[in-house]
């Protein structure tokens, strides 16, 4: 089941204080970026945040679940989505622990 664009936009709005938030549609679902790094996925209208040590400290009570079959577990955000300050903090600490994205090589034809 594909996620609704309105849910993705709402989730991005809720975490807006974390930094530059963008999203991109991928395979019918969405990847959410903070400062150019993938920090979360939206699958079936549920928000999954990449697990990091600092993120787990902030999200002590969140369950972990794979966003799609065969994926590693992510932090599953539920009603915490309503708390902008908490969610922005979770996204901010997660982004800081993730490595910089690798530069893509240009294809020559």
C-alpha cells in the first residue's frame, strides 16, 4: 500500500526544526532527508527513523520494526509524531550520526 503525500508532507512539517527537510518518492513510498542525508522512510503511512545510538537514546520507548519485508528494523514513530519538538530533536541527532552521502559519479555517454 502506497503512502499518502499528505501524510509525508505532515511528517516533514512536524520535523522541520531539525534542519533542511526534503522528501523523495521511491518505489511507491518515500525517503525523508535532513541536510541531504536519508534519516527516515514513510511506508504505509507510518514513519520509520533510521536507528542510531543517539536516536535510540532520544527514542527510548519506541518499538523497532522493519519498514518493508526484508529490511533491517527502524525506529517506528507512532503518536510521538504529534510532538514537533521531540520529533525534530530525534531527526537532528539521527542526522548528525549518519555519514555524509557518497558523491555520485556522473555517467558519460
